[in-house]
C-alpha cells in the first residue's frame, strides 16, 4: 500500500504537489479560524439559576425558593446532575447537561420551567451568564484623580458594562468595589404618628412620585406641542418634597417626618490594588465556544474608545490581566520551536546527504504536519490551547 502510494506520487508529481498544496491551504485556513485559548476547557455545559429574595435566612431560602425551583427543574431533558446552595437571601442552582446538548435549547427549557415554579411573588429569578469557570479573559480597574467611589462605580455599571457587552462573544461583565449609590429615608416614628401616617403610606407615596406622565398634546395653529409631567426623583432634595397627604390646605411632605441622606448599599467586602485601599474593577467573561482572540480585539477597541472619547476627563481604564498576552507568548513559542526544528532538520539532513533540495523536502514535513493538525482541529471544531499546541 505504501509502495503503491509512493510510486503513484513519483509518477504524478503535479497531482501530488497540488493535493499537498490544497491540504496546506486548508490547514492554513484552519489555523486562522480555530479559536486559540490559553487553557483546555474540559468543564461540562452548565446552566446556573440565580434567585434573590433579600432578608430571608438560608433555611427559609432553601424551603421557599431552592426546593420549589428544584422540583420544577427536575427531569429537564439532557440534564445529568443538579446541585444547589442556599445562602442568606440568595439561592444558587447548578444544572449540568450532556456534552452534546444544544446550548440554546438547554437555556430555553430551563427558562420555561423556572416560570412555573411556586416561589414567593417578589423573588428575583434569573439565568446566570453563558460563561465557563475559565472565561475571565480581561480584568481592569478604573483609575481617576478627581472622581469618588460613587462616580467610579456608577460609570462602571451604567457606561462601561453596556459598551463591553456590545462586543460579540462577551457573556457578561462583573463589577467589584466602590459604592452603589442609594438614598435612605430615615423616618422619625414620633413625627409619623403625630401626622397620623404609617410607614406604608411613605412607601406608596415615594413609589407614586418617582415617575413621568404624559399630558397629551397641545395644538397651537399649525404646530403641536407634547406635554409631559416630569416627576423622576433626581436627589435627596426631591425626595424631601414628596407630598404624603394634604389636610385643610396643609401638606405633609417626607421632609416633615424623615431625614433623607445619600448613602450606599451595605458592602460585604472591598477591593484594593497595590497601595490603593479602595478601587473599582471589572471582569469581562467570555461566552462558551467563542474565539477569545477575536473577542479581545473587540475589547481592546472599546477600551481605546472609552479612554479617548467617552469616559469623563481624568478617568481611565487600566487593564491588569489580559489573556492576549498569554496566548501571544504561546504562539511565539510554537513559532520559535517550529523555525528552530526546521533549521535543525535541514542542517542534519544536509550533513548526511549533502543536498539542499533533499534537506528541504524532508524538513517541509514539519510545517505540513502542523497545518494538517490544525485542519483536524478545525474539522472537529476543537479549540487549540497550551496543551494541544505543545503536543502539535
């Protein structure tokens, strides 16, 4: 068989060269199209269900949230295991599926089943991002010489997260550090009782006041004006002016019975970088199956756009972990070894055969083997990583 193949190749050199070039061209296409990751991702496909119900102890979360969700999710097609954790005000359910499951169908089925779970009305149930434990490809911090932690965290959540999620392949952006701004209404029980009001009256008044309404249209000749009622609360001063009740022409506002302060959400930790005791940072998560090199190119472009055009003056994004660096060094090592191996084979063969053409014919097997391996990875839809690149 081998003798016949060699004989056929020698007699039909043009056809053999054409087939070799075609395989090399397809291998080059596979090399350019195959995702190159830093680490081999051998994790099973998971769908995470995250539920929040603030104020409940872990025992109550387990009984009222976790167990009803597990009953609704039990028997999901393609599921091989399910485990859960119940924490203070938080329920986490991890559902593992078969390797050959369709990602879209798995998330759709889980989303359909959680809607039928018998959980408390104010429970916030959502699916976790479509990422893996190895999906942290870009980490950064916000640096500024003129903005406080409130402004840094607000910019991170309302501007940077939104722009990074526009990059195709980004599953989610996770924020840490800083202060999440809140306005606290500290009600005085004595004043509240003196005006014959309840805490529920205050809650309902604040809910009704924080909205805009439409007033229809006003025609003036050939023109038509849109009328709006602006009622969105912009700060503590607006909250103090919210009317609770009116009795015989005398109005009672929130400022009459309470003190309104700008505060923050209670924190369970803090972020520090080097000698900076307080910082705001973000992690960009890669969607499962995406090409990290292409995603990171889009992230780098967004970082340049944010630093140059969008972020306030004095505020910048400073990366401290970038998967591109590791992938670049891996490729540089492979290319370096490939060139050294090629040169070594050419030198050794020439030393024994004393023919440069024969040496090149033998050495050309090295890049062809590499391209053939990438063609196989491309056909099998498997990403290249540190281990597979080293084996190649």
